[in-house]
């Protein structure tokens, strides 16, 4: 857990103003992205807006080239058309170009939220249609000339103009069609259909085929642009969602840290506040139970004092377990490591619980491999682990059952401790429950002895602090195996130099590890 600052404690669960404003901006951005993608007239408003802006940018950038094409067409047509007529046509065509340019400039100043896609698409289509009509006027002027070269120029000029305008308005296919259609009709009107054997007929067919190809290419380019914009919009939306998810994750982590801090402070305070009166309860109940100052006038008082003392000890045990678990979860449990013997600790714990096992007629079998080296560990933590496992095994083993304690080598060179009982077992669906804090299986609820549900989580946490592993295996109506595995790094292998007579003893070591491997597998 990251370090908790005093500022976090002071403000509690509330957010600072800067963080709140940042979250509101991200939420507004996500909402805006969703609305742009779901409220369009065509179903993808963001894509339509992007295509309209792409058209406006192309029209604005290509306006100088369009103006140069108009002027050059007028200058080349002066051989066949009167100059005053060409000046009027140039003014009219430039006016239509200015109309397209003005609309393209206007859309750049409109915010996306106020931009109406259908309305502006229609405006662009009519503007391009007017521009196409203006170009068609030049085709009609050339068609009135009798010179063969004028007819040829009248055929080539629409092809050039159509290709140029199709490139500019390709993001709006309808605008491309609106530009090409007047030019095609004017060319068709101005050409006298010759005999089918006339070679000019092939030229006219090529012109119309080229214009159809321009239109198809414009539609294809529009499709590619549409997909590119759609992917970009989806990527932006995904990025916004990820930013929001990250913000939620950071907020959840911050709340978790603060709640963990609050829990630690609460437990520290309550443990002190509870232990102070609890010590008095345990002390005076011990005096009353032992009748240090004389026998009770009523014999039942001694039994009551014994119940009070037992309840106080149970409450003290609960407080200690909660504190231990909270320290383990918070990473504040400090290991006081020293050289200890896992087999000796297991034997001591078995001896402590012998009377409890005998009361229930449970046989405790001890299988500790001899000559195990010592391990580097926290003796108090390891002792608590063994006591918790043995207590659980004795508690849930029926009368006349059997509990087995095994200590030996693992296949990797570490050491293991296994506590196996012949109890009713744990259903597979409840193993995750019993491994969680305060989790108790169905068998624990039916058992007469109450528990806190913290024994196994504490075992798991303490073993993981040592770099080991805790395994719980169980079969219903067969029994349960709790295995604690300590890594090889914990085993102290500082042994004296091997002598010639010790080789026979060392030769048995691989066999022992193989047996331990079988138990651990």
C-alpha cells in the first residue's frame, strides 16, 4: 500500500477541488463522445461531421487551383468565344466558386454540437451543383462554334473539370454527382451524334466513361474516409472510456487506502480501549473462579465466574487475531527471524493440544523426519500457524478420528508441514469461503465450537510473508489436508564438511525428497 499522507486523513473520503473538476471534465468528455456517436441523422454523427469538415478543408485549400483552372480555361477558349462573353462566364464561375468557398469557411466556425449534418450537406450539394452548371455554360458556349478544334476542347474541358471537382468533393459523393451531371448533360447536348462509324463517338464514350469512373472513385474514397474517421472516433471513445476507467480505479484505490487507514486506526484504538477493561474482567473473574478470598455462598457463582473468564479469554483471542490479520494485510507485520526447528515447533504444539485431543478421543500421529536442518523464520508466527492448523483439525474431527502431523523435505529442497485429519471434509465450493476473512463453511456453522473464521487467512498471510505457500485440499467424507511449504531459501544448510563415513547417510537424502515430493504433489 502506498504511503498515506496527512492530507488524505484530513479530508477523509472527500475529493479535493482540483480532482473533482478533473473528473467532471472527463465525464463530460465521455458523455459528449457518446452523444456524437448516437444522435447523428445517419447513425454516426461524429463521422459525418468529420467528412463535412474534410470537404470544407479540401475546398478551401484547392480554391486557388480552382481559380487558376477557371482563368486558364477562359484564356484557352478565347480562340472560339468572344472575350466579353468569356469575362461574364469567368465572373459567374468565380462567383459559384466563392459560394462554395464561403460555405466551407462558414462551417469551420460552427461548434460540433450546433452543426446540423443534413442541412450543411444539402447546402454543399447545391453549391457544387451551381458550380457544375457554371462549368456547363462554357461547354454550351463552345458547342455553338463550328470549328472542329472547339468541339474537341469542349470534350476535353469537362473531363478535366470533372476530375478536379471529383477530387475536391470526394467526401460528399452527392456533391460529386451534382458537379458531374451538368457537365455531362451540356457535353451531350452540344455534340451532334455522328454516325456509329465516326471515330469521335468513341472519344465521347470515353469521356462519359471517365466521368463515371470519377464518380465511382469518389464514392470509393468516401467509403475509405468514412471508415478511417469511424475507426478514429471509436478509438477516441475507447481512450475516453479508458481514462474514465483509470480515474475510477484511482478513486477506488484512494478510497481503499483511506478505508484501510481508517480500519487500522480503529483497530488500534479499539484494541486499547477493549483490552483495558478486559484485563480487569479476566483478573477479577480469575479471582472469583479460584475463590482466593473464600468459598462462594452460592456454588453457582463459581460456575458463573468460570463462564465470565472463558468468555473474556475468547474475546481477547478474537481481538488478537483481528489485529494480527490486519497487520498482515497491511504489510506491517514485522518478522523477528531467527534459527528455529520446524519439527520441534510441531512437536511442542502437539503436546499443548494433547489434552484437547484426548477429551474427544482423537489419535494424534506425529511423523517428523529426523535430522532436519533448522530454518530461518519467525518462531512466534510459525508456532501460530501450526497451532491454528492443529486446532482446526481437532475441532472438526469426530470422536475416534485421527489427526496426522508430517514434517519433511519438499522436492525443491525446502521443508513442509502437513496436518491431515479424518473429518467430514470441506466441499470444493466452500474452500474459497473458508480461506477468506471471517469465512466459515457449512460444517463450522453446525459445529458446537464457535470460531472467528480468521485462522486460515492468518496462516496464509504469515506463510506468504515467509515467501512460502499454503495449500488446502479436502474431500467430502474423507478428510482435509493443510500443507505449509517453506522455500529452500529458508533452510539453513550450514553443515560441516562431509566425511567419507557420512556418504552412506547422505545417499538416503534423495529418497526422502522423493517421498516428500509425492506427499506435496
